């Protein structure tokens, strides 16, 4: 994994693209605090977590280019939010929507970072099962199987909402969910094959959001299938 300073530098270079576009097409946008909030969260996200080049292709046979799909989907929804901002040019204030969106982005970033820290050296962008790996059900993994993806989903939908880019936010919910679901399907097929206890873990947890059925089962309450 590249050093944090290198990942932060990469994030700053990426952020320069929309900033240059805003400076050229709508200079007043650079005075919007939402722009700099988004840049700060983006740099933090890239610095705190393992990075993945959008030009790498697939690292393992089981990946199926799902890593690249996620990276480009994230870039695309961010670009859509900036384009919508440029087209609408709203009189953005630091209203409750902006603060709620920033809170959601920070929550998502925190959740993803917590997930990375909980897995430690087992966290990887590769779709693979390492030799000494076993099912982790502590930390955020007690409630959801893929908290890192859930955190990323919340963060980047929040990015769109921060700019009041509602069309982009709707697209982000759909596109990111599809990208993460495709990745999850490949990961879980491999995990069920290599780690027999993973099937039991799946039955009591949700993929991206907590499972009500799983929580009721763990708490000792009976659940009648519909």
C-alpha cells in the first residue's frame, strides 16, 4: 500500500480537475464552503484508506473488474454532482441540508475507516481469501457484512446532496448500489466456498445495512418467515 502522503497527493491532484472546471466556468463557486468541505472529505478518504488505481484492471480472476467499476462509478457520480451544480448554479447556503450531508459523509468515512482498521491486514481491494483468514464478526461487522462499502455508499451519496444535486444523488444511489452489489456477489461466492462458517454469518447479518431478521434472531426473539 502506498504511503498516506502519496495517497493524499493523489487526492489533491484529482480534486484539481473539478476545481479548475469551476474556476473556468463559474468562479463564484470557489467561494462556496460546500466545495471545500467536499475536497477535505475526499482527501481524508483517500489518505485513510487503501487506494485503487482506476487503470489497474482486475487484480485477481475472481474480481471480474468490479474494483474498477466501483472506482469509476464513484468518479462518475461526483462528476455528475459538479455538472448539475454548474448547470443549476443554486444560491447555496450552509443550511440544514448541507450540514446533514456533511455529517453523512463524515459518518460514512468513519464507518469505512473503522471497517478497514477492524480487518487490519486482511482488508484488501483484491477479491481473495488469505491463508490465515477467518470470519470477522466484531466491530462494524457485527451488524453488516460489508461496512466499508456501506460507508462509501453513504459518503458519496452525501457528496451529491452536499451540493443539492438531487438528480446526481438519485443516480448515485442506484449506480453505487449496483456496483457494490456486483462486487459483494463475487466476494461472497468465494468466501462461502473457502470459509464454511461464512454462510452462518450471512444468515444473521445484512450485506450493506443491518438485518432486522438477524437482529431479532440474535436477541432471542422468534421470527416467522413470510
